[in-house]
């Protein structure tokens, strides 16, 4: 099976955007958080506080880069922040990262350390080709965080940057919140994971860290490719 991803629609306006794509097969996702991973995350939370605790969130380079990118497509509300800013805010406030499952918790650990936005979708529930692009009128999105009584149908706004598959938007506002239909669960055996930077951060180091943690806690096989302005379309087999 081949997996295709493009960022071609964004490169003119956001030339510093880079994304590593990891296709993971034969996964065994722990339903809980393994004790070794739990200890590692506690260490990384403490390291984040040591590195960044004396700064405002807006002064952390990886977060500042994403705030600027969000303004680049019209997002100025403080209620819409990228995924790593939410993780960092919790860590600095000594609120533990949420326990979700072994795969998601592993990539959240990488995200916090690298100050990079990371997300993943179940490849049996999300079909390609995949793209980081601007929203289209036909796009659909089911908010994974909708509360009881709220309508989870929340399609993106015109001009918004989204991450999408062939069937639906996988993440609104670039890397703000994921769609409920393709989230990673303990039954996931195949996943597509993206690690995203926008002018700051060591993407290669984050990829190496993600490969190590996923292999350690979820097993499987991992293929990697990186898209940037010079190579905006990638295919993984």
C-alpha cells in the first residue's frame, strides 16, 4: 500500500513549513500507559519546566513560530492554539499530560521535548491522498472534543489551513484539534503520523525520537519521508 502526502498548496505562503510523515504498520497499541513511558514523560515534563519555565509561552521559539503561522491564515483568537502549545502550557503549570494510550502518549512525549506539533490517524479509518491545504466548501469535520449536548459537526472556515485525507478533514486549524473519526485507539494497527515544524526546531531529531518510542512501546514497522518547499509531495510504500 502506498501513502501520498502533499503540502504544495501552502509552500508559497508558508515557505518554512516542513512535515515528516511516518507510516506505521503492525502496531500493538497499549490501552494504558506503560510504566516506563510514564516515568519518561514525567522526566520530560520536568525538563520542559527547566528549559522554558522562566519564559512566557509566546517567548518559546517553537510556539512563537506557530502563533505567527496561525496569524498568517487569520487566526488571532487565543482560544485557538496549536497542539504543542497546549501540551507545554500544561507541563509548565505542572498539570500532567493526559493518559490516552501507548501510541498517543509516546508521540506527545516527543512533541513536548521537540516543541513540535504531532498528530496521528488510523490508516484503516482515514484514506489518502493526504494534504496540508486550505479548506474547501465540501470539507467535513467531527470535533473529537465536542461535549455532551454540543453538535460535533464543525466544518472549517474559508481560508483555514487544514490537514485532510480523501474523505474528511483530519485536523482543523493546521494542528489545533483532530477529527473524531480516525483517532488512534488500542485497536489501531496502521497509522499515519505527522511531525510538523514551521521555521524552528530539529525535525530530524524529533523523527528519530518518535521512531524509537513507537518501536519501543508499540512495535511495528515505520517508514519515513519529509516534505518541504523543495519537495512538497512524498510517497511512502
